[in-house]
């Protein structure tokens, strides 16, 4: 077992084992993201879809998924370095085999798993201390803030034009 900034993960030989709690949360995040990728059918945002969500009086839905928690994870994933973000998207949002995911990431399967594991460690750390306090996520956070500022400027321009 190896400690990393208050985090613990297991290493078996040279293979790292996924942090299962984070993998489960990111799988829920992937399901949450797919709600909005409905091909224009309106499923994810429709009133009918919301009726089936927990706490709506209807049944079914994405049980155990809270929008605020998913937004926090989404914010962290957006701040990941590009290669790690792509590995997380492939692992938790896209169907396919590990070989297909690795090919989509442009790397070997071992490298793909190393990237997923590194992303899981960074997500865990960001959940514990905050995204702004994780050095590897600061460039992504700065990039995100710049994009938000540009969106605000463009939105303001549209309103005043």
C-alpha cells in the first residue's frame, strides 16, 4: 500500500488497482452525462424524463445521482490534463473494450490504465482538498475560468447588440 498526499492505493507488482469508490462515482457521472447526449430526442431534459427521477413522485431514473455531486465531478474532470481527461471519458462514458478505449486515447492498454488510475488519484485528491489545491489541476482550472469569462463576455455582447 502506498500513501500519496493522504490518499492510499494498492499496488500489485507493477499494476495499480483502481480506486473503486472513485470508479463507482465516475461511472455514475458517465451515466449522468449521457442523459444529455440523447441525439436531440429530448429524453435527458424533458419533463417526462424528470418524472422518472428519484424524489419526483415517479419511479426509476438514475438512482443515487445528485446533480450537485455530478457537477462537482464534472468540474474536476474538465480540469484534468488532456490525456487524463480523455482516458476518463473513454473509461466512464464510452462503450467499448479496453483495447478500443486505449486506441481512442492513442496509447497502449497499459498506458491507458495508468492514465485512468492517475486521473482517479487526482479526482480523489480534488474531492478531499478542492480542485484549486491540486497542483496538477491548476492549469485546467485556469483554462476553465478563462472559458467562463469569454462566455460571459459573449453573452453580454449578445444581450446588448
